[in-house]
């Protein structure tokens, strides 16, 4: 199944939260900080008011509580509005 976002929406695959610290301490689920980065999987066409400024493959940072979680073919994705994306991460 393929998901194509509409208007100013972006489909992204969120990065997994860390379950262990660098020293090997296991972090319980309740204490894990929700990840706020991901990779763009698909983009909508945009609108005049909110044009799309990211492209497929970009690593982005988004607002902590934004978006709608969906499951496609057993994989979890997040659909966010373009205005909820706060940065593109580059190396």
C-alpha cells in the first residue's frame, strides 16, 4: 500500500527512541524521551500559503506532539503538517 499525503502534509518515518544509555543502562519506556527526528518518506503538493520545502530522503526535526501516527504494511509512520517541521538536519 502507498500513502500520498495531501495539501501541506508530509509522511515521515520517525527515528526510534534510545533504549540504552552510552554506558549500557537500560532506559524504561516511561522515561524514554520521545524522538523528534525522522526521515521524509513522501510529501504532498503543498498550498500557496504553505509550500513544501522538504524532499523525500531529508532528515528533519519536528514538533514533539505533532502529527498523526499511522501503520502501513506493519511499519509505523507519522503524517505532519509542513508548519510542524522545524528544521532540516544536514551533515
